[in-house]
């Protein structure tokens, strides 16, 4: 499967990779993605095309590495990044500022479209050194929610100058990531192993529910919600474990799965095929978790021989996808886990998945695109 992966060395450490969303009716695979960098003297937001679709090699594999269409300087490390729509990208900075960049497709340029200076800050917004990193951003156009190191939650609206709502002391610890549960509810994860649900219709500044990892209060770094089953949530954190939660019941995870050997930086359900889930880690691995119905009857997706693929036995034949994630130990029933990067060493900081396409970025100053994930 490795021959399906195109690499591009970019002389910057890549902190975030995101596919541009496709128009609602689009049938074609995604063609553009954005990256953000960190820990460089000059950090950048860049827009790439996936390469030459017309060039197909002898074995049907795509040729051509990703092509840089345009880029723009970014002040501070890119901590998170989300497309708001086809043209606009919301970027969270380590300086606490949140910027909306616009991609002008007619002349392939990027410009800063809107900026909330020091949306996150430690002391007050006016001191020069008071910025606190904005660690997470999520969009549901026109709404944008940001969280930060300062324990603040901001609700912005595109094209509006002031925050619609700010919850100042939402958390006494660092908020690391945020996602929408539904249009009026968000879920945050923090540095002491808690998930909190916030109802944006409520004026009070307290969460409507709190969940937490038992025991060691391990910092949680990332969260994603199952696209069809809004009560199923996956999180990952400092210990590399994958946790699956059912927010309808209890206050603890339904299952804890041994995953990476170091921090898990991102977790994503496949948006249209959520029995597939992807995680990436500081340990240099990127795992594909497959709970789709019956492994024994289908060829392995990523024909890497059994070497990187683990098969688990089946107790049940006809369990639905939903309960596969919610069973006490999904790996017992059926799950195939494949490391998509056999020999990587440096941290895989970010991944994004859309249709048959995977993009990921690393501290080895490279971006990788796999356009035939399910070939």
C-alpha cells in the first residue's frame, strides 16, 4: 500500500493538515488541502493540490507529489485549523489570536480575512505578553468555537467583530480540543482527563455534564464525534490510549483501547464510513481501526501482508457497527488495526480523512497523501 502514498518534503514541521470540504453534491475525490506549521522561524499556512490526477502509473497508482498553490505567513505556531467553507480557513495560534484566511481561487493567493487578536489570554488582552495559546477550533458555518490554554471558550460568528459569547473561566485547566455535538452543544476535553458538555443556549457558565477518565487524570489532547451516532465520542491523550464514550450513559469511557506508545495527537472517525477510525501519535505511527462487519470474509484493505496488520477473533457474526464501538472491548469482537506508516520515526502531528483520501503531516517536515485508502 505504501506505493499509493505521495510524499512531499516541505522544510517546515507540519502541525495541521486539513482537506478542503467538497461541495454537497460532489462525487469527485477531494483535490485541495491546507497545512499549517509550527516550531519554525517563519510559520506558514499553505494550500496544496494533490498532484497530477492525469498521470497514472503502470499499476494504476497516482503519480506526482502535492503541488503548492499558495501560502502566507502565520504569526505563532499553528495549533489548530478548520475550513469554515470552501474558501475560508480558521486558524488557531499559539499567540492566542484566531485568524480567518481566505483562499482566492481565481489568482491562487491567501489573505487574512478576519482576525480576533488575543481571543485567548492569561492576564488581560492588552498586555503585550498576555496571550495564551488557542489550542482548538471547530466550525459550523457561520459559527466558530475556540478553546485555549486559559480555560476560556469563545463563540464567534464569521464576519462579526466581537465574540457572540465568551465563557471566561470555563475550565481551571487547559482546554485542548473542542467539537460540536449538535448545533447548540459543544464538547471540550482538558488536561486533567475530563470531557465537558456545554449547552450554548444556556446563559450559565457551567457545563451541563462532566465525564472523566478514571484514575490518573491523563491529559486529553483530541476528540471526535461519530458522524451518525451523536452520542458516541472518541478521545485520545497523553498516554496514547483510545477512549470510546457513550455520553448518554455513565460518566466514564465505555472502552479504553491500548493504542500508541506516546501522545495521541488526533483522532478522526471517517466522515462517511464511521466504522473506520484513524489516530496519529508522537510515536510516529498512524493507525487505521476497522470495525466493519466481517474481517475474515474481506481482503485486508492495505495489503501489507500480515506484518503490520493485527486480526482479532470474532465472537459474534452479526453485531451492528454502532455496538462495535460501544461493546466493552471492541477488539474482542472484531477489529483490524493497521499501522499505515511502518517505518516512521518522528511525530505524526495531524491527519485528515475524506472519501478515499488521507493526508497527514509530520515533524519530519513532510506531508503525505494516500488517495486510495480503500483500494
